[in-house]
């Protein structure tokens, strides 16, 4: 009976997350921004509840990622609810960006800590070189976009914060792909797709502020973000409520058990 109730709670929370993502996506299609704000701010608290029920041995860094991202989403909700043009709204945006940066940094540490660096370098040297070059190109493109659109004319703090934020999301994208290549399983694939969608949604959002056809870009941004959130739910579904039995091809951390293909 207890097991049944646990599975029922998991199914209910997963359904709520899917419903919130659908509402968030629908709000962009019908251009109902207020509905999108309310649905989006509830997604990560629901993910936290789902994670707490689904996983018995919780990972510290993934827990920090969920926590920091939830705080950032709440601050962003407050910023747009207050008034983006008011001084407190702008300061809240900065604080939200800071927590997003902490969230992505936690996710990066999570991914890297589940891999043996020497084995990674030995197994995928060409992949690493190509991805690092691609990462540098993305950072260069984003930096040029910021400079060409007058960001340097404002406070240096804002430019530095934006640059660090861009660096962290690119690191998350690169490390998640390497993590998938390293582990080669459905769980790492779902995390990579989630990171890919979320990071590219951030890139689209940057273009959204500086380019025309805002409605189309906003729709693409919302689609990518919705898929990213859903894939995080899929990633969590691969976690076991009890620690997996150890065997060949498995690695264990202090908080977390990871299965890899050699």
C-alpha cells in the first residue's frame, strides 16, 4: 500500500509538471504572458517535490541546481510582476541572473564529478577539442552581440555578470554532451537534451532582446524551455528510489550512484 501511494504521488507530480509545461507553451502561442509567468514559476517547485519523492539518495549538486533555479525563477517572476522598468525590478533581474549562474554552475559540477577526467580525455580527445573550439566561438558571438547592442555603455557589473553567465551555460552544454558520450545511456541522454534545450533557449532569449520578429523568437524560446523542463522530469524518472546494486561498469559518488558503459 505504501509503495502504491508512493508511485501514485510520483505519477501525480509528473502529470502536474507536464501540465504546467503545456500551459507555459500554450501561453506563448496565444500570447498570454501572465499565464506563462504563473505556470513557469510553479514548474521547478514541482520538480523539487518530484525529486524528493522519487530519489532516496539525493545528489547534493543536483539538489543545489534545483534550489538555485527555483529561487531564480521566483525572482524573475517577481521582477516581471512588479515592473521591469522600475529600479527594484531591474535589481531583481540581476539577482535572478546571479542565482541562475549558481544553478548552472552546480549542474556543471554534477556532470563533471560523475566522470573520470583521465578516462574522458583518453576516450574522446577529438570531441573535446571540437567542443572547446565551439564553446569559444559561442562565447565570442555572445560577447559581440552584447557589445554591439550597447551593453558596455551600462555598468561594468552587468557586463561581467552577463559574461560569467554565458561562460557557465556554455560549460554546461559542453559537459552534458561529453557526459552523454562518456556514460552512453538514456539517463545521460535525457540530461543532455535538457541542457541543450535550456541553453539554446537562453541563446534565443538573447537574440529576442536585440532582433526583430520578437513573437516568433519568444515562441521558439518557450518551446525549447518547455522541452528542457520536461526532459529534466524524464531525467529524474531514471533515478532510483533505492541505491542500485553495484557491479561491473558502475561508479559511485558520496551522494549518488551512476551507471556507465565502458
